[in-house]
């Protein structure tokens, strides 16, 4: 790990002033569960580390039926899991947070950091960059691609978005607030994620001198939610495929479904095809299965990851059945 400056601002304005306008020169230290390992591996080499743990306005969980849920960016996953209102009103979000199996990561990792963690692609983690380019060509299509994207993978990006919270937040219509030198802006969580098209482009719509300050999740009575992940092992690991679902059941039929897949594309993958397969239908295993099939109908697996198509289909099916059965 190379030497770096360390700053611990007490307020948001001071923190923003300490950040560089160029990527790579400064990094934000929140939980540090991803950043520190990246620094040790030489993937991230900031000249300045800006610790935001002392900024009180970045913490806290608040809920009301009128205003929905507010998560401060520095709320830990453990804090999220232990909160009674989240447990009662957002079971799909609890299921997503439970996907982080390590107690150390739950205690240190933050909600904001979980959304902004960098891809786990082994080409990226071994220094080949986000697009895994070598001599002007991507290494992924003909390489070790068993954990890479099956949707949205026409190139040049083949990595998968690693966030476990993002799919259910997108399904629920959540937003994030970003604060920078020009003030505050709020965007949908879905729009926070970007598929890079050129070398140097990032996978998040956030500037190097902006800080993600909070996540806001609407509350709609009667909405049922679920997250389902398919894993290779139950210990600490990232899923092979995941799906999140938010829907209502009124008059015996499904209304306003939103299906979002995880771990299958460079961004959390919203599936309008699965939504259409569910909308207006009576809940059943066959309908859930049809939604799963619709969700992967346009999948284009690479040479070694065709198995992920079946896993993603099953993840959608089981997420739908879980949402329907567990209620709001």
C-alpha cells in the first residue's frame, strides 16, 4: 500500500472540499470493507483518504408511512438488519442485506458503500481495468468468464454489478442523494448505475468530488417484496444470480410488479418482460415460472457462463413466489 494523506472532516462541506475533481487522487473512507482491500492490492492508489465516519448527518434510519424510509449512507448493514421498521415494512430489503454473510462486513459495511462497491471481476481486481482490455481487446469473451454478465453484455463491459441492495431498492423506486461542490442532487437508484462504454468511464453516475449522503425508499401500503439469491456456497461469497421483486396482489391478481435481477449484468437489470408476464395474472407457480423465463429470454451467455441463465430464471421464480406468499 502506498503512502497517502489522511483527513477526517467533521461536516459535509469540509469533506467535499477535501475531495479531488479527478478520479484516483482521493477516496472516501466509509466502512472501508472494499476500499482497504483494493488499496492493499494496488487497484486503488489514492493520494488522500477522506474519512467520513465523523459526519453525523450521514447516519440514522427514519421511517414514516408518509415519508417512507430514509437510510443515512453511513448506516451499517447490521443497523439496517436490526431496525424494527425495516423488518416490518421492507422484508425484501432485509433479505438482501442478509446476503452479506460475514458478521464483520455487516458490522463495518455501510449502505452507501454497498451500492458503490467496485466490481469483483477478477480481471479488474488483477489490474486490467474495468473493461479488462489488453492490446485493445477485451480478455473476457474468450477468457475465464464463468462469473460474468449474461445480459447487457454486448461489450465492452462484461463485469456484473456486485451490489446486493440495489435490485430491491430499484424495484421499490428508491432514490439516492448526492452532495458535491455545486450542491445536492437526487437521482433514482436505477440511474446511479451505468454501463461503461469506454476506458476510463466509471460504473456509477457520481463525480469524484460528490458524496452519497442518503437513500430514500418510498412506502406503499400493500406492496409485497422479496429478494432471492442463488449461491455456490453459504459462507462469505457473492451470489451467482439474484432477483428482487416488488408487487401488489389486489382482487386476486398481481398489480404493479417490478422485477430486477442482480449479478447478471454490468448494472442491476430491470426486466419489463418479467413485469409483463406477471401483471394482471393470478399468482401461481406457473405464472412465477413464466416470469423467470421472460426475464432471461434475451440472455446472451458467454463461453463459460451459460449455467447462469437457469440460475437467474429460478431466482426470479422463487422471488415472485416468496413475495406473494409472505405478504407485505
